[in-house]
């Protein structure tokens, strides 16, 4: 927008000049601007995580990439920040700072376009595309994307933070397969960045999170997965100690073709769940194995020897993977957090079982341990990129940890203390094995940026300073 906007105070959306400027923006964009009190305000400001109360100065619902650029320029003129949000899966840390009172929440959820070039095996998605959109577009072509476990997680937010898929151990983080990014930077300029253009910004965006601009489109590689079996093995929660110990030992010697996790689940009675799940407390191993059925049987033998009550592992197409983790089908009030572990010795398993197993009073719905390693190791991922002639990975080339712990519960009136205590105890007990780094996507509370980026933080801050010196762009995990 070239027309100057009236000046206004950043913190009071009811001042006439701020209202005027936002009305001016509303007139000029294809989408909508909402301010407190407008019809639809509460819906517009609500995040996927319904436990988070976002109270921004205004909400812009973008209808195209031009709306994004106009919003950024207007916010900058008003002295407001711009916080892009596709779904609000990771809204907790974003809203922690005064509920976003000094920011425009820029919702991208109407920008759901997905284009696929089957020949080059590249997908191009708009800012608000969700994994379900991508999987629906690529599966009929026999292709696979590095999707997360949930159909309605945003592709952009997930990928900017790294992205751990069910193919993580064989393919590495999703960010390593991004080939180009369209981004609007704080000056309101639309740029296309890749390994040859704005290479430093391209490096920062691939794993550094959303602090460097508003992404309007992302292009990434798709894959052929010729053989896949996946499913869960399930036991009553009383078996947690045996099953977790066996799973942990099993992971010590697995090929990269197998990605798996183990979790203690306490499911409330829910009519939409099958009877073997509804209202039950369980220990579950979930696996995705890119192997033919005979090799799957061979690899799974040590876990099947524990006589699971239910075993759903079967050959399937990769689009079925979106159901494997049984993530909530719609927005949910959640309270959770994660921690990376360098290793998982028997003492760590015992600590985890004490806090999440049958004899604990855990209020968590799910307490899980994901297996990382193989292509998730940054050094291995960098070597593979170089050997395959791909561009150097970005700041998050991989995750320097063997395992990832994540605990989550449903936030309901009256259970906040119980959830915080259960999660706090679980994470405190496994802390002795904590890795030297944290994973951005599974950090649902604010962290010091050093925890995510270590020695790369200064380089990231230099990128931020170059593209957004006055900190117009507000992300859930700012670099400084
Ligand atoms: C149920 C559930 C399942 C999950 N499963 C996985 C999983 O399997 N693997 C995994 O790695 N992670 C997983 N996650 C974590 C998830 O990847 C993060 O929460 C991620 O941030 C979600 O992105 P989003 O866009 O949906 O969320 P949002 O809250 O909308 O966005 C999170 C942040 O991403 C940035 N962002 C979003 N859109 C843009 C944009 N257009 N431009 C610039 N920045 C932007 C912003 O900084 C924003 O604050 C899961 C989370 C949940 C709640």
C-alpha cells in the first residue's frame, strides 16, 4: 500500500486513528479486517488450541498474498507487530506476551491451495494449507509428503520449525526438502528465496521458525514410498514397564526405514472411538515401516512376542498415516510440552513409567516417546544432502537427540493444576537425560532461543536484523 496510513497508538484499538487505518486496510484488501466487538471477532481470534486466549489489536483474514503484503505495510506504519497464524496449533507461546495486544493476528487459513508437479515431484502450497490438503492432492498421484501426524496441522508452521513425519528416520526433517519459499518481509516486499536467491534468509527459514517474514507459499519435494506397513500394537496400561523397556531395546538396532513411538494413553469414554480404545488406559507402540510384509514381520517379532491385545499393523498407502496417531479431529483445548532426550537408558524408562505408567496419578491423556536418530541426525542429513546434490540444509538440518518426549492433556475447567503438575513431574524426571537442544515444534511454552539454536543463534539474529530490524514480524518462538 503506497498511501500513507494515519498514525495511531499501538496499544489502543479503539482510538479513532487506529480504527481509521484498519478500515482503510479493510477497503483495500480482498480479505477482511476485524477489530474487537465486530461480529465474528471471537471466532476470528480463536486458535486451534482452544485453551489459548488470543486478544490481538486486530485480526486480518487474508484472501491472497497481496493482502499479506498490505497488512505488513499497514502494521509497520501503525507501530504494530504482525503475527502470522495458519491454525493456532502452537498458539501458546505466541499469546504468552500480553495475548498479542500490540499485534495484528494475520490468519492465513483461507489460503489452502496446493499444486503438484508430478513429474518433478514438487508440491507448492499456500500459507494456510494443512497436511490433509497436501495428502489428498498427492496420494492419487502415488506420491508421499513428509506430513506430520495430524491432518489439520499447518504445512508452513510445521516446516518452518523442522517437521518430524512418519518417515523422519529415513527422510530427515521436512525443512530439508524445501526447494523455494515465497515470503513477505517486514518492509512489505514479496521475495522468492531459494538456495541461489537470498540464501541466508532461505537458511534461516528452514528450521528457524516464523520470525523472518510471512510465508505466502512453500515448495517442497515429494517421494515415492513403494512399500509401507503401519499400525499400532496395544496392551493394557499395566504392561507399560515391560512394553516400554522392550520398545526402547528394540529401537537400539532398527534400520532407518522404521519410525516408531511408544505412548501411555488414558482415553476418556468417547462414542467415536472403537470399544478397544474408548475409556481405556493403554500402552501403545505405533510404527511406520517402509519394508515388505515379510521383513515387517521379522522386525516386529520382539514386540509381538509380548502378545499385544490388538495389532493393527498392515500394508497400506501413505495417506493412511494421517490416522495412525489418532490426533484430535478438530480444535481442542490442550496443555502439553516436549523435551528431547540424548539417550534412553533403562533408568530413563523407569522414570518415565513412574510418572506416566499404571501406578502414577498422571492427568495426561498421552505421554509419548518418539524415536529419532538415523537421517534425523544433523550430520547424517548434511552428508546425504551433499551426496544427493541437494542444497545445504537450513539451520535445523536435523535434531541432535535420540528421542523426543511429549506429554499432553485436555484442558478442562478445574484441571489446570493437575495437568501442569503431571507434565512438570514427567519432564523433571527425565531431565537428567535431556539433550543439549530443544525442538521448536514441540515446544508449547516459551523457551530461551539458545535452547533451539545454540551456536547458530547469532547467525539467525543477524538475518532477523537484516530483514526485520524493528521486529514487525512476531513469531511464537522469536530469535531474540
Ligand atoms: C495435534 C498436534 C500434532 C502435531 N504433530 C506434529 C508432528 O507429527 N510433527 C511435528 O514436527 N510437529 C507436530 N506438531 C507440532 C506442529 O508442527 C507445530 O505446532 C507447528 O507450529 C504448527 O504449525 P501451524 O501453522 O499449524 O500452527 P500455528 O500456531 O498457526 O503456527 C505456529 C507458528 O508458525 C509460524 N507460521 C505459521 N504460518 C506462517 C506463515 N505463513 N509465515 C510465517 N510464519 C508462519 C508462526 O511463527 C506461528 O506462530 C503437532 C502439534 C499438534 C497440536
